[in-house]
C-alpha cells in the first residue's frame, strides 16, 4: 500500500490557512483527504481552574502536545486509525469528545506552529507557509474569536498584544525558512497554488 501524502500548512493566526487549503484541494480535484487542526493538540488542562487556563500562552510551542501528534501521524501514515483529541476554545481545554479518524491517501495539518517541531516536519512531503498583512490578520482574528469562539473584544485585544503578536515574531515567522512554498494570502497567489497542485499530482503519481 502506498504511503499517504502529508502536507503541513503553517502561518500566522488568521493568515488564511484554511482558505488556501480549500483552494488547493479544489484546484487538484481532491476529496479523499484528512484535514487536522494542530489546535486540537493543545495540552489537556482540565485539571487547572479556568483563571489559570486563561494565563497560558497558546502561541508558545510548549502549549502543544507534539509528541501525541507525532505518534498519531505515524499511525495514519501506516494506515492505522487514530482517536484524535478535540479542543474546546470556550473552556480553554480539551473536550471530552474525541474524533475517530480513519486513514486516507492525503493528510493535511494546519496550525500556526506546525512547522516549528522538527519531528513533525520530518514526516512531511510538502511544507507550506501562508502569509498575510499583520493588520488584516488581526481584524480576521478579532471577528473569528468573537463570532465563533465566544470571546469578548477586550479579551481578544489583550491576548493579541500580550502573546499573539510577540510570539508570531519570535516563534512563528521564523518557521518560514522550513517551508517549500511561501504563499502571500493578501495578494494574488494563483501561481503558488498551481505549483503546489502540480507537485501533489507528481508525488501521488509516483506512488501509484
């Protein structure tokens, strides 16, 4: 059985990683795909009171359980199913729900820090980094966190100033050097998408 194709998609918060992934899949005509959010691998904090969870720096590499992600990816790449954690952004810890995922030919992992971990990077066939103007990313994040994650405007602004922006420059932006392709998502990026689609088809063709 041929090895599944693993694609990592990194970039700053609200840079448009999910929209880029959708464009690539549509252009390549791919449907049999697993898409996993790196966010679901935030460490389990249910033993901490909520006020302590609020103090955690979620834009720091240590906030993520990359050892578990690495083990799960190894299983999926060996065509074994996994039980993936699900993160609850309203309670700031893992949900009691788990998601059973069966292996598929293409696996895509999205996350701001997905290119930071060397062990996870070592498994990837294609590594992408999505960029966007900093003001644009802040506005997108503000709207998303208020509308989808139940956050107040004050909490979003505070978190952005205290951790999101400084951690982007310290830990996330430097991971661009690990990317095979850097995609500018605040301008036209058709050529980048076409190149990625061509590479995906090439790798899949070689594994037939």
